[in-house]
């Protein structure tokens, strides 16, 4: 099942893999699959998307 959400709690609770489209720059052509949970994805990147704690 694929779902798209901006709700970080939802992603933390249900995500088992992350498919990143566009990369951090938003312009990368090749999607990247990160195995593991959303939490592990954030740990690998070292940061979450801006605006989450505003």
C-alpha cells in the first residue's frame, strides 16, 4: 500500500519504507527507496522537513 501524507505522526506509526521523489532538492529524476521506518529515514538524513515544529 502506498500512502502520501504530511502528517508525521501517521508516517511514524504506519510507514515501513520511504519512497523519496525528487530528493532533497526536489529536482532529482530518480526516486530513492529507504528501507526501514520513517524515523530511520529521518535519522539517516539528519533532519526532518522544515516547518514541522513551527
